[in-house]
C-alpha cells in the first residue's frame, strides 16, 4: 500500500493486512463518529436524496414527540419507523465516511514524511541555514549526504542517490541528476550519497506532499461530470416521487383511507433512489483511493472517470514495451567461420565494454557456447575504446586484432586493411535490419567473422496485456524515435495495434488531436519536458514521478513508482469505477419494484380489497409490510458498503457483454433480492411481535 515505508520495521504482516482491510477497526471507529457529524444539514444538502430522508426523519421525530405527549397514534410502530429512517441516513453517512477514512489514514501516514527541516540556502554571501518553511520558489539550496531535501525542486548541479521511500514506498534508491529528465526532486526525500544543488520550485503549502495530503483526504475532490449528471437524475426522481406522495394524501382522504405522516414518509423514502444516493459519494472517493493504493495520484476524479472511457492508449517503446536496452540475441557467422569462433572474438572485444549491450554479448557467448569471461589483466591485452569518430571498439592481444562496430565503420576498417565485407555478411546485415534489429560486425586481423544481432527485448507478458486491452475495446499505439522498419518489427512482436515512428513532440500532439477529433479519449505516459505538451493534451496524462517537474505539472496523474505500463491498471480502475456506479444505480432503481408491492397494497387494501392481489409476498399486516420495507431500505445500504468501496470486479470484455451482465446480476438481482429480504424481515418482526 502507498507509503508503506513509513511503517516501522517492527510491524508485523498481520498489521499490514489489517491496514489494508476495508473494515479496519480504526477506520470503522472514525467513520461511525463522522456519520453523526455529517448530519449537519449544510453537509447533507450536498446529497439531495439523503437530505430528503433526513428532513423526513426530523419530521417524524417531531410528530413522534407530539403524539407521545398527547397520547395519540401507534407509538411503538411510529418509533420504529423513525429510528429506521435515522438509521438510513446514518448508514449512508457511514459509507461516505468509510471511503474518506481510508484516505485520511493514508494522509496521516504521509504527514510523517512532512516535517520541518533545516535548509542550506545558497546566497551571494555564501550558504546560510534557514527553516524549510522559509524557502520560496526560486531559492537555491545545497543538500549533502544524509540530509533531507527541504522542498520540491530541480537539480541544477551534481548527481546523487536519493531515498524516495517516504513517497513511493519502495526501498531502492534512485538517481537524480542535473540536466536530464530525472532532475526533479520531492521535499521530504533524503540524499544518500554525494552533493546536489537544488532550485526550489514550490512555496510553503504548495509542495507535492501538500497536494498529495489534500487529495487523498478528499479535500479537493470535485464531483465529476458523470457524477453531477447522476446527481441531477437522482434529484429529479426524488422531486417526482415527492410530488407523487404529497398528492397521494388527498386521494387517500377521498377514498376514506387517510394515511399518517409516518406511512407517507416511509413510502417516499422507499420510492426515491436511496441506495445509490447513499453510496454515490463513497463510490467516487473509493475509486480515487484504489488508484492511491496502486501508487498513482490523480489530481481529480474527472481523470479517473476519463481513464475508464479511454479508447486509445499511447505507450512509449523504450522502457515501457521493451526493456530499454538492446540485447545480443544471436551470432551470424560468415562463410568459413564457426559460430564458436565468432562468439569468442565477440566476447573478447566486449569484455571491457560496460554498456548493457556489451554485457549482453558476453553473457550470450557464455550461455550459447560455454565461453567463460576472461580477465583482461591476465591476457596482457590492449583495449581500443569506442569513439564517435571511428564508431567501433576492439581489443589487441597475442597477435589478434579484433574490432567490433557499426557496419559502415567496419567496412571502412576492412578496406584500410586491404580486405572487404563479404556479400554473405552484407546479406545477414540487411536481414537483421529488416527484422528491426541492430547489426554489429566483428572483424579479426582484417577479416570479417560475422554479425552480432542486437535487438530490443519486448517485456514478458506484453502481448497478453495488449490482448486484454483489445478485449476492453482500447486501441494501443506504440510511440518511438526508431525508424519505421525497426518500429514495425517491435510493434509486430509486442502485439500493439499501431505505431508512430521517428516521433517528435509535435508528432505526439498531432496524433492525440487527430484521435480526439474523432471523438476518442486518449491516454498516454511521459516523463520528460518534451512530453509535457502531449501529457497536457491527452485526456489522461500519466507523468512519471522520476520525470521532470514540467511533466508532472502537465499530467493529471502522477505514478509514484514511475512504471509506464501501469496505464493498463489505471484504465482498469477507471472502468471499475464506472461499472460500480452503473451496477449500483441499476440495483437501486430495480429494488424499488419490490417496495411497491410491499407498501401500496398495505396502504389501500382495506379500502380497495382488489389490491390484495398485489401482496404477492403475503406480508402479514399493513404495519409489518411498511416496517419491513423501511428496514430493508436501510440495511441494503450498509450491506453494499464493502462492494462500493472495493468496486465491482472488472473482467475485460465488450461493452455489450458488460451491459448484459449488469442487467442480469444487478437489474434482475435488484428485483429478486428485495422480495426475499422484505419477506424474511416481515417473518422476523411478526415472530418477535414488533408489530
């Protein structure tokens, strides 16, 4: 879970599991208290459905007291109706408070990382010690080994290893250096080695930690357009049923069956969509909380919803789809040269090469042909380092002169040695290039030995993940600076739907705008300043926490783990949020059907006996029918709280399949469950003589 590193090492796995639990004891206790605090009418007015229920509860409470003083009415029945109305309001508040409580618990843990520290500010007169709270945007500070970085900023000088576990929950340190895409640092992290000079980019109260605390607490959570639209629908339904119930009393009086206010309020509460009204806010908060649990910070609920509706996903090739470094995959020997001879020469020339490509050549020769690495000191060898001029490197030892490099560079070298590149080797070079690989030619003593095939290694499981996205109706596009030939080969191997080769910042922007002009929602990841325009243009822009400040400011989400492939999880969470809201809305509207059959016959069967045919549940008495319906209405909210917080399980499938499943499980289920529940409650309350 986010910020797990803030927990002491002595805590057990059981406590960690408890903290993950939706029904954690501390969160439940806080939520129970907040359920009462949220009864404030100003707070309740933000939820029209539950505000109406609260007004009805207040009205029945006043009438209950007046009737008790005047010895009128059925006090026991009226008291139970009133209590269950209050329970309905409290259970709805409890659902929202539970969702908020998990965010507050995370914010409390995060505050441990936000403390007053001493900063060493660089000024014209030298270095001065000041409190971190006195720093302003534009100040320059020096941070040395063991010191806390006092505020958000950019490294403008030096390179250092930084412990960011207080932010990401990962114990492995990261490198932060000046002049690159990994220059951004966050206040509250610690320098583990070396010295860096940081230019502060935030003012007190505006740091990344401050924004995170506010967001996970829900302090800045705004309702999304879909949520606002659903609120309007629910408010409209509430008004319609309110007018229906108010006009029902004159009809009841005319028919000779006047109804008490308690019965009318019960009817109103059962008819309006109280289930989704009580859970709507909790669903939205829980959706953002699930992102936080994946170490992703969304700046708004709008971004989470947009992720659920994404049509196009843009992914950078290097580090996202591929491992990020080319790896040696095979040795292609020239005619008259054995594979072992080529592998031996390639390994010898790569022994002093500390690049990932060089190390992969050594490893491949060892794994394929059992050639163990040799110590250069024992070989009495002379290493020829790589240079941009020669575009090759090599080694001279014991009468052997080995060179390894680009095709044209080795060709030139061979001509100088009175030789040339064989046609068979050129054919191998062209074949490797067509497949999207990078060929390196190896030569020894003026003779070409063959070609090393370097290729981008696609991460394991990427094709399966892209298949999942395709099943979700999402088109994937790989973005790369490679030439079209190489890009096409990687795209084919990875299984993406399309690719953009030789991509420049403007090309990314044009692609996003083209997709959006067709009515599609676009998501992308990025970490560099050159990605900022595209991140700002995308509907869902996920910036890497390891990236530049410009990228983080441009995106509407920040991935604290800096894992570009997490876009797939973000999309799934967004879809889960939309599915949960839709499923519970369907269930809420459907379960009103059973309440009609419970309350309407109970109200008028005495005057119109024909209505008894609607009492298909065979509820014992009118009072037990009304009380059973109002009890079920309250209990169903608290029963669905875990589902609202966890979310409906998402399985990649088509929109039609999801709709069908939603209608069967939550539509039909929303009709059947209340019939069973109300009947069982009716049997129970009549058995214990509550009515």
